[in-house]
C-alpha cells in the first residue's frame, strides 16, 4: 500500500513575553518578531477549514474525496495544504518523490 504525507493547516496559539511601554507597543513588537516566545506555550486551537488545496488544480482529487463521504468546499479541499507520495528508503526514512 502506498505511503503519503499530508500537510494540514491548523490554528495554534503561542505566548510571548516582551518589555514594552504599552499594550500597543507590546503587540507591535510581537508582530515585528521582536518578542521572546515562551517555551512550550504553543497550543492547538482548531483545524483551519477556511483554506486548502484549490479545486482548479485538484478537481479530480476533490471528486474522489467527495465520493468517500468527506465534505469538500466549492473552491478548495478544506484544511489540506499539500499531499505527496513518499518512498521508504534504506532505514525506513520517507523521502518525497520531489527530493529524489
């Protein structure tokens, strides 16, 4: 049976610590990449169903997914960023066909 790697969009939150003069300045520093991330603070929120693989490029795949009973948006395959077939080499390390 083939092996695939499927990349899914997810929403996570992360906490940062920053010394700032005001809440606005603190947010500006976070958005500018100038804040320190708190270790182990990343938390899964939900799967990002509002973006995905565009149907104009993956219409055949979307049709097959629909036939399996999985809902597909009219413009994209929800939450999926990429899918690629992989081959297992030597020690069992998967490598994508694009890397060969």
